[in-house]
C-alpha cells in the first residue's frame, strides 16, 4: 500500500485502501499497523487534522480492528 508522509511527531506516514477500507499507519518508531473497517471519511479527517497524533488517539486507536504488519 502506498503511504504519504505526514507532519507529525508520532506518525510518519498514512495510507488507505479504498476498496478494502484499510488504513495503514507507519509510526515514527518504525512500526506499521493496519486498521480494518475504517471509513474513507475517517482517513480524510485524519489527513486534514491539525494534530495527526491526537486524531489517531481519539478517533482510531482502540476503535478499529488492528494488526501490526511491520
């Protein structure tokens, strides 16, 4: 999945698979997680958020099924 870099102290890059509704996040520590069943609107809001890390913590973390892939 292609990810785009974001300006964040905790998140390095973000990708989204529109067909599968999978959000992929690479953290600054090098870990990569995939979050399933994420609506496209949540992906758009994450990218538009002034604080990607805060948005992740309040709107994504512990809300969607996740797996570490890297």
